């Protein structure tokens, strides 16, 4: 949907998710929603809808890291 509204220049293929699964990665969310996930030092968002929440998670994570480091 996002190429149609001008967000991305082209369609992404699904083989990236399949490759990650083959490498042992568990994909936590397959829906384009606002959800985010933190796994150790990896922060991810489910879609462009998650951008604001991902920014907040990144800031919180950075501040927590600075306080303990």
C-alpha cells in the first residue's frame, strides 16, 4: 500500500522475512500497526505507523543505557 501513497519507491518482496526466519529470527508481528519490540539492543517497529512509538522507545532506551553505563 505504501508505494501507492508515495512513501516508498517500490514494492518490497516478502523473501526478506523468509530469509530471516530461515536464520532463526522470530517475526513478532505481521500486521502494519503501531507496535514496537525491543530485543536486547535491537529496536524495531511493525510499520511506518510505529514511527512515533519507535522514536519514544529509542529515546527511553538510550537514556536508560546512559544512566547505567
